[in-house]
C-alpha cells in the first residue's frame, strides 16, 4: 500500500509539472489536475486527446506556416509591397479601422486586398445555384474545401456529376474534406468514383493514421471554393441538401456565405494551397499560374476592401478571436452578432458587457432550435451577466440558424466559418472575411433585422425562471464545452 501511495504522489507531481509547463490559464490547469487526481491513467489519455497543447510540438521547420509559405512570398510581393499605402487610399477609414487592419496583418499575415467585388448569400439555394454555375464555367482548375460533405443526398450527387464532367474536360479538380466532419457523411464509394476520374480528394487530419492520433480534437472547419483563381467562396455553408431546404430535421436552414471576385481570391487560393500541402506534402499549386489576380506594385483599385484572417491550433495568435474583440471594442453605435453556438472566451464576454454599458446597442442572435444540445445548454450559462449589462439576446425560431456574422456600426462586418465559441477560437482551422464596406455591411444589417423578426428575445426574467437543476445542467455543459 505504501508503495502505491508513493507511486501516486510521484505520478501527481509529474503531471502537475507537466501541466504547469504548458502555461495555461490557472483555472484550466487546476481543472486538469483535478481530472488527473480522480482518474489516474485515464485522465492522462483524455489530456492527450483533448487537452494537450500540440502547438509547441508542431514541426514548423518541416510544415508550412498556416498562411503564407516561403514559396508564395515572391508571388505576393506586389501586394505586400503596397500594404501601408492601400489603407491610406481607402476613403473615410477611421483610426480604429486602420488599427484592425494592422492587427490582422501582424497576427495572421492577413494582407489587405481592395480590388474586390462581393456578393452575399443568405440561404443555400442561392449560394449553391451560383456555385454550380461557376463550377460548370471553370476552364483551368477547381479547388474545394469543406468541413462536411454529404455524398448521398441530391446536392452531393449533383456536385459529383459536375466535377466529373469538368475533370473529363481537362479541368484540374482538388478537394479537401475534414476527416472528422465527414466521418459518417462522405462514403468511400463516392471518393472512389471521383478518384477514378483523376479528381484528387484527400482528408485533412486523418487521426486514425499512424502518428496522427494527437489530431483527434482538431478540425479543419474552413469552407473554401476557388474557381480558376478568379472566383472564390467562403462562409458558413457545407456541402449538403440540408443547407438548401433544412433537410429531414429542420423546416429551413438560415446561413450566410460570400462570393468574392478580385484580389482576395488569391488569398483564398493560398490558404487552400497550404492546407493542401499540409495534407498531401505536395507543393504543386504553390506556383504563379494559380494566382492570376495579384496586381502590380503600382496598381490601386479601391472597390471592396477585404482581409481574410485565419486561425488554427498551430498558429501563433488566435487572430479571429482578436478580430472579434477589436470589432466589439471599436463599436460606438451597434454590434450585431450571429452565431449558432455561444461559448465565448472571458475576454469576449467582458468586451460585450463593457460595450453594452457604454451605450452601444449589442444584439446577439443564436440558434433557438438546437442541433447539439450540450452546446445549446452551455450558452445559457453566459446569458445572465450579459443581460444585466444590457446585451440583447435572441433565439432564432424559423429553422436552424448557422450564420457566423459580426457587424460593427454599419461600416464593417465579418462573415466566415468561425463560431463564437472556444473550439473556433483555439482548436479549429477557421477563416473569416473581414469586409470594410458600408454597402456590404448594410446588406448584412438588413438581413439581421429580418432575422430578429424570426427570433424570440430571451429576457432576464426568462433566465430567472430557469430551475436550479436546469442551471446546473447548463453549467456542466459549459465545463465540457471545449470537447463539443
């Protein structure tokens, strides 16, 4: 018995030192110590899968950085050369907006692009109608990357037929899908049919492969489409019929996606290219022919300014968290937020409360018809303090709500793949389009007002009506939220 007790103390001391060297938040460190104590052995296994900070162990010398690879520096040199000048050519840009542009360049090398046109889609029917037309018109290459891809529904089958037809015409087709997101939805037969037609399709982070088990808790949550380097898409929608009509579970599906034409498409292509390299170790698309929209050093076209910050478990800074925090703190009139899931970091909660108490109109819409009950429950544990500070909270009731939007003062907005939750901030590979445009932001705000009409406000009195057991359930869901 004495030997077992000594062994336990040695185990406990070793795990405490191991955790302390990760330099985590103290509360998180103590939580993991508690798990290690009550679950010896099993706690360590859980930590390797769900708690280990693999950023420090990531092989940056062998792998490319998350955004711009060395091979791309020369291609993007004209755009990098004029970064400071570009911001100066945008009329009416405030100091706060210039600061945000600088921040996103410094924390994720996100280049400012200005020669862009943007189309916003508020539903899957319009988005996929446009995407299918652009795929059919492709002449050189098609690059697609999605977190979820349903192979057996009508949309999945239609896209397969389009892609096979284009491949037979000689168009290069490359597809990345997330291994976890597509575990049950993308069938092997479907993949074989695509590969038979010389379409390259690969999973990002196959955690069942040798030496990849540590990636179990990481996801590539990005949604990217690039056609011929001229047209790009990103936003909240995956490949699935449910994004068009709600599928079997929902009456409808509300989401937001962007179509981009211009300089920013080359940034989308670069992000795809590096994910492609990190998956296949193939640098075939890190060449100039895939980036036709990079302009010369002396060319300035100011249409719709866009930055495309990215984040992932291996990035140095949580750039999308930084962008959300900055948008909140720079607001003087209003902040409109859409996110299906709401499990924010403490800094975001504090910024929202301060903004509301300063008189900023802070309005949040989250899903009211949940798909992941624990995530839905966890959100309630944050509501009381926000409501007391003056934040307005709404639950969308007209169908499933999946849009990921930030809008600030009617001037700037963010549309992308990142939810307002810990997983999107710290664990997932994400991409957002930060758009500096009154016109585009007005389109976002007009839809937001429509969404409010389809939502029910959650009041402080509703919070007070929740039973102690329900509040306890919500708090427990919050504890496991990083695993959701």
